[in-house]
C-alpha cells in the first residue's frame, strides 16, 4: 500500500490532454513539493517534474505539474505514442522522515 | 555526462548478505546526496536509503531499517549499500540515484540502470 495514491491507469488518444492525480496528506504533499518520474518500458525512471511544477532541461513544455492542498497532478498535452509509460509521484514525508512514492499510473496511448 | 552505474547484484539465500556498489562519474560526487531506490519487477518504486554529501545524515525506509546500511566514499566517487538478513521480499531491482541537493530529499535527478537482487533458496 503506497503512501501516495495514484490511479492505476490512464489513457488518451494522440493529441489529447491527459492528467494523472496524486493524493497524499498533510505530512507529505500538504507541506512539501511534489516530483514526478516517467518510466518507459524496460528502462530506469527519469525525472519529469520537480518542485511541483518545474521541468528539467529536455522535458517538453507540453508536460506540466501542479499542487494544491494535499493533492498534485501531472498533465501531458498533445499526447504522443512515446508518452506511453508508467508515471510516479513522490514527495518528502515529514512523519516518515523520508521520500514516499505513489503506486504508479500506467499511461496508455490508444 | 552524468553517469551512475550499479553493480553487485545477484542471487543470495534468505538470511544472507550482499553489498551493492554504485560508481559515479560526470559530476562532482562529493557535493551531492545520493539514494538507493528499489523496484520489485512489475511493481512500483520504493525508497530504500539516502545519504547526505558528507555522510552526516543517513535515512532508511521502514522495511530495511536495522538490516541495510548506506555509505559512500567520496575519494572513490562511490556509493554502497550493505544488505544483511536478506528476505525474499527484498528481491528487486536496486537503483542508485543522485539528488540535486547536498542533503537527501525526494528529488532523484539521475538514475542508474539498476542491479537485480534475488533472494531465494
């Protein structure tokens, strides 16, 4: 059972906009920023969004993140086939004194 | 180019020990915190341990506390994970990950390709 809650799956057609939610509590998302990771099939995870809404260099601006209260979301617009991957949210947890992850969301491009 | 390369995985019996290593290059290793994150094949990510730039702060996930020890050798640009009293549920890919800060937090900006640890008799 993951500390952060994500939907197990999401889907969209090419060109669509999809959002993935991440729900937590006051000890994690409620008081700390959120980071998102993309894991393509058979590869290591890659940092996609940090500090809730900042993109590392190389990540396209059609990818965005937001945080409000104890929830966060990742949005991908102009969906492409190469976006098909697993997506994980993560945040520091003040009670556990360590980072916690969501269970992951498998994004399928139909 | 930033690179972190894990090694040391393999098959070990329950109750046994294993030491993972991570060789870092392409960045000033001694400035940054580092982490170990694991993933059971087909499952999600789990933070295992983190260590600050000077080893002054170390933290562990609840499932490995008291059994695993994270350490680093800044002179060798290397990170380690000593795993003792291994259990079947420790079977996973273990990733070495760099933190962009000097103290460990929740951002992992570069990841290795992982090394597989299998605990089985």
